[in-house]
C-alpha cells in the first residue's frame, strides 16, 4: 500500500554524525529503523509509535534519536558519535493500513559506513 524511501546514508569517520530519513508515500503508524551488517542478522535499532513513544537497542542508546513528522509522513534517525560497528545497511519499516488491517512495509535500505 505504501512505499518507503530511505536517504541520508554515507561514509563518515568515527565520532561523526548522520541523519537518516524515511519518506513514506502515505500515512504510517508504528515505524522503526533496522540495520544489517554483512554476515549478521538484521536487528532493530529504534522504533517510534504514532504519538512519539520510542525505544532503542542497547548498542545505540544515548547516541541515536528516532523522531517523526506526521505531516510529512517521514521518520528520521539522528545518529551521533558513530562507531565502526554501526556500519550496516539501514532499513526503514513502517506499519500502514491494508484492507481492514495493517501490514508492515520495508524500504530499500541506505548504506552507512563508519571508517577512518
């Protein structure tokens, strides 16, 4: 029903910052950012409800901040104090209406590389 497009990834040095954006083509409800490094399982990084309740993985707590702008159907992930272990493809996932219920939708992903 909806398409998600991530942007904002790139190559940065340790200690620097990036802000990821996830633009949805329609209204979304609970949303989250996941990441997957080569050879590893995809893991939840942060999530946010429609009213702004958030949760974070222990590995990013205090460094990352998830937020959203419902008027723009966009979810953000501010990443500060980046570490090499943050290197991964970051994916946006969002819940949206489908027929009489909801489905989860995934974006294509954006690469984040933290390296000196």
